[in-house]
């Protein structure tokens, strides 16, 4: 028997009748030729070919898939409707629609469909995930994954409104916990003519961004778009998060170069847009990357934090390391470095208040989840996996 090395590095045994060179090629009857053709067809169709980097495939997913013995043919979820995933397996081919039966799927996920392409057989371990607490009152102690495998998260704020540091702090916690790189985008640049107003807005958000990039852009005039496109190249995926009316859909249409997301005129008086998108979708960008938008996401609520709070409030935590007492509550203890910084004017008091509020919110959520889990145990309810958010 002769061995054939495939592109993937594997080997297949060839029938003994297959010649090793053209020099010693014997006459082969029709039946043998047909058998050889079947062998080649089997080799070509059973090879586990990795998706391309253009679709967002990274060494992380290659390692995860290989550890599972490379089952099936992975594809990326580019659209999520209730109970259904639209999965793209390679650039230039038609996507398939499969059911999400018993699978926790989000847009951006890498999944392995079943052989009959009827359902999602497996969801590959995520490289990042944007997670918040569920919005329904009955599920407040459960996690909701907005999007998966994002490289960069644009935190969008409108220049036509006063900069909101407290909202940005919450968004930064979510972004850092997701595993993606946060970038602050001040949209609607076309609505502000005074450069001093723009500069003050940027400076105000930079005070709490702590080195996270802050850019101003307009989806109408296209100003600043090339800078934003630079974050989405070579198969990288970007997502947008922001309140209603900050111009997310207009930015998306400008970045994609088409009216992918329909927008209605903003309401008179409050300048808030009516978002008309109905399903989350992953859209190809001319820059070579992907853009994901989750429609209707307005309220920003925390989920259990990893190190998001520590990273979003790194300035405060650095000061805490210099407090005289390790269990300092930063209230009235002597030798408190945080209170000293506030007294010296180098740390705004509202910054500490905001941190304490978010920590308390997370503690309350953690207690809610414990109660929810205990109730589920009593009922024998199988809880979904929420710990693997990356």
C-alpha cells in the first residue's frame, strides 16, 4: 500500500494497484480506474479543511477545533433569528440555515452544523463574548450573550449630547470583561461646528477612558471613518454599543458603504433615532473585516465581572494599593490614599462613588444568581453554562 499525504498533514492508504510513478504505470482496467476515482473523491471530501482568516478564523479556533478531532465543517453565525442561525462556512458560498436546538448561540459564534445541516451540533469555545444580564424580569439572574468573538467594541456616544462619563464607565466594564478591545467613538461630528466643543467632549471622556482611544466621526460627512475602518481589517470583527439615538446605524451604513441598517429620522426634540433593525447580523466590510450590530440594545446592565471593574477603574485601584490598611473602606480611615487623592483634587470624588455603586450592583447580582441557582437545584432544573463567556 502507498500513503498519500493530504494538505492537512494526514495520510491515506492507496490501493496497491496505484502506480508510484508514470514510468512503471501498468494498464488499469475500467473497474480499477473507477475504484481509484472513488478513493480520490473520498480523500478530498473527508479532509477537514480549516476556514480562512478572512472569515475571522484564528489560531485560537484552530486549536479548539483540533482538540475536538476536527469534527464536521465549522462555520460562523452571521445572523441570528429566533431559534435559527444563518451560518457562513466559506467566503463566496451560500450560507446555510440551521436550528439552535439546545445550543447557546450568539452572532459571531463559530459552530459545527450537524452532517445533515439541520441543527447546530457544537459551539466552539469563544475567544470573546459581550455579556450582560438578561433584560426580562423573570430572568434577571441569568446572562445574555449579545455577541461573540469580537475583536473591537465601539462604545458610541453622540456629540450632540453632553458627554456621559458614568455611562462610559459601565460600558468599559462590559467591554473589558468581554475580552475585546474597547474604542470610544463620538458620533454626529457633523452636528457640532465649534472645534472647542468637540475638544471638550473628547477630553471629558478621556478622563475616564484611561488610555482607551477616543475618536470623533460622522456617518453623514464620512469624517473620521478611515480611522474607524483601520480597526476592522484582515478578518477582524467590530461591534457597536450605545444608547438609542447616538447614530450607530448611520455609522454602520457609512462603514459598510450601503444602507444595511435602515434608519428613521430622529424624533423631534430629543434627537433620538428609531432603530428599525430586527435581527442581529454580521456584515462584511470593504476594509476586509466584519461588523456586528445588535439591534435594540439601549440599557447597559452589568453581569458578573471578571476584571472589568479593576481595569475600568485602574486609577482608583492603584491608589488603593497605597492605603495604610489593607481592609480600608475608603470612608474615614486614616492613611487612606484614595481619600487623600480626592482631597488633593487629583481624583474626582464622583469617581469613587461610581466605583462603589458598580461594585454594589455586582454584589447584588451575585446574590440574585445564588438564590436563582439554589431554586434551580431544588426544582432539578438544568442551568445553562454561563461561566465560559470567552
